[in-house]
C-alpha cells in the first residue's frame, strides 16, 4: 500500500514519462522536466519506495505469445464467508492466465480478465477455477471480440 506522499509537479511529470516508457533513460527524463539525472534518480527511488511506482515491466503482445483469446468473467460466490473469499482470491491470484482480478460490489463478487491460448484452455480453467472444490455459485463469460483499449495507465 502506498505511503502518504505529496507529489509535486516534477513528480507528476516524471510519473507520466515513466508510465509511458519505463526504459526512457533518466538523463532524457531529466532533460524533459528540467532536472538533473541525479535528481530524477532520487525522485524515482522515493516514488518506488513509497509504493507510488509498484513495478517496472514490459507489455507483451498476447497474440505474439500465442495467447490471443481474452475473456472477461463475472463470478458469484456461493458463500461470502471471509475465509472462503480469501481462498478464491488466492486461487485467482495464483493462476497465470488471470491478468486482472477485481473483488466488486454488484450481483457478482469478482470480475476476472483472462488471457488464454484458446477455448480449450479456457474450458480447462473453468473446471480448475470454478468447479473443482471451489466456492463458485455461478459465472458468466464474455469473450472479447476486439481489444479496443487495454492498459493500466493511471491518469497523471
């Protein structure tokens, strides 16, 4: 969980830059925001330590990796006992095909975003995640026809 941290204009500019391209050299970031490379380095370390920057990563093309099918799944729990919900969260978190998992308010308890090779892999996952000894009452699958916008960018 991020610590309370006051972000100034330099921090916000750096966050926008690093979010757009985390491989941008710190010297280029410094030139863009009018700070020294050392100042950029200190600020990025502080932002990372405070939890504002959670991690640096690369975004892979699912098709290029053979995982061209995205599925949004709505899941309703059978029982909302906290230990059972925690077990569901743990199972969803451990599954590599679950890209995102949200515990939500609505008639559904979870929204999952899955990235799978094909429908056969998804069918196997439904057995593993939703049927075998799980706390799932029902689920609904929405097969993605077109990835119109995908990302985790936070508005800066």
